[in-house]
């Protein structure tokens, strides 16, 4: 989505970095992700592919990929972005020309501000979601003496949809669940119970529990206690006007009259379309929940207030600073990013990628991050990683896929069953 916001008439090749959060086909379809080609790949093989693509400018060997990329968008978690930046810097160190590298810190940035931003430093362009975020991002980079010229203000890449037309029949309340907020079983059970009770108090309404993933799937956040499992234990089951739903958030908002959440980015999507939006205060307004991000928004409310018919009214100045663009400015939100990328792409040459973190500035932190992606402290593949073939055939490939799925299953079981049990035992 970011790539298409920057430039619509493009060929887009998608590379899914293999790991815990690798999206499934269903998840990609759900968010409308589309590309001209798509493949799952290891980080070290992606780097080799990028190395060959710039070499192909002056080489004629038949065994070299001749794809010439203009822009590389790193849409990964912070550690993966940092590893790819170091790997790309090493891969392109002798290249006469290289692609423009774009990344960003997408969503409601309420935690790990400094950590996440410094892991993204070194890209040519670091996209900020709003004026508010751009100011914060620059402050972090300036605070450590790092170059902040790459930060460009834009907006969330997935905003859109029709403006809210007013109440519909049936009146629909959507609770946008989050995989890791809140974290405890008690808090998640409480939120589910309140949604169920709201449905009971308002039998003329539909109450939808919008989930981000199905059991066994993951996003960038680990979900130890899926709402599906909690819902299965609701006494008497969910009422007829309350149900779990999946699918594209935009499609859910098409029928939403009230969006309720703790701190999900879905709140910004909802506000962008002018839909009444409530950010819950039931569990307190706390940094760990992320709802402190909405201070001043006018959206903070409790289930008790919503049960009584309260509809929050957002603060327009707050919306403007958050890049929600409910006034129609969203069409121009990516103009600055588009201009910056175009200028860099048309430049005679680009300087080397120079992340802030190096073996000198972070000798006790950076090597571990790079090693998780098969790289040494200088961005070179660790022994054994580069030699292992990416593509295998026949029984070897079947065996590899079988082992990988078994490992993923074991990991999910550990996260969702074993780890919570151990924590409970530790509290006895």
C-alpha cells in the first residue's frame, strides 16, 4: 500500500521475509495486498537478490537477475529493517547506482518510540504518519546526533473508504480487538464480557468482535489469548446479535455506526471516515495500553457511557495533527513523500546507507539483531547461511515445509498454551 501511495503506475515485486510474522495468503487477501509477483524468502537470499539486481546494470551474465529496482520499501518490524539496512549497505557498497530505500513506523506509535525509530535509521526515507509523529521522530534522531533529513510527513497508507452517512439499520457496534492489548486473561475476558453485555442491553443493535487473525496466525504482535477461545467459554454462548468477524477492516467500517477499541489503529481509520469512535478507559488510561495516545482526541469513553448512549465527538485540531485528514486533505498526504523519492531516484548517485547503529555505537545490541537474520556485525551472511540453498526440489522441499509447519505449530502451542500456564504457576 505504501509503494502504491508513493507511485501508482509501478511494477511491484513482493518479498515476504520468512519468520514468525510471515503473513498467510488469507491475511494478504484480507488487507487487499496485491503485487505483480510474490514470494517468501530468507533475509540473506533477499540481500543476494538485491546485490545481483544492481550488478546487472553493467553485467551480461545469463545467470544474474536483471531486474532493476528503483525503490525498495522495507515494511518490516524494526529489527528486520535494521538487519536489511546493514545487509543492503554491504551488498551495494561497490554499486554505481542503487535503489532508494524507504521505510516507516506505521500505526499508532505509542511504545518503543526511540528503539523502533533508531532501528529504522539509515533508510533514505523514513515515513511519519502525521505532523505529530514527524515532530517526535525528528526529536529522537536529533537527540542522538543522527541525521533527520530522511523523515517525511505523510499519512497512514491504508486510510480510505466512504464517509459515514449516518445511522443505519441495524445500528452496528464494532469492537476492534488487538492481539496483545490488553495482555492479561482477566482484562481480555472483561472486554469481551462488556461487548456481550452491550449486545444484551441493545437487542436492536449488532455487536461485531472484529479479529485480526485466526487461531494459529500471527501478526507482528503475539496473541497468547485469542478472543476466539475466550468467546467459546462465554456462558450460554454469544447472543444472536453478537458475533466474531474477520475480513478487511475497511469493509467492516462500511457498516459501522460506532467503533470501539482500546488503542487500535482502526480508530484512526474510523475517524478518517467520520464514524463515531470510542477509545476505552475501562482499564485505565495507561501507556502499556496505548490509549494515552488519544489524550485530547475527545474519543475517550467507558463501556458504561456507551451503554447509556454516549457518542464521542472528536477534536478537529487533534485529528489534523494525527494525519487523519477527515477534512479531505488525504489525497495530497503523500505528495511530499512522492517528491522526495522521485528526487532521490533521479539523482546521479546516492550516498551509502549509513544506519546510526554500528559495531561502534551499539556493540552490545546490534550484533544480536543482525545475527537473528543470518548476518554478522558487518552485514555479511554468517557462515552456513549463504551456502544453504533457498530453493530445493522434490522430497527435500516437502520435508523442509513439513518441518517448518511443525515448528510453527510447536511455537504457537508454546506461546498460546504453555507460556500462560507457566506464568500462572509462577503466581501460585
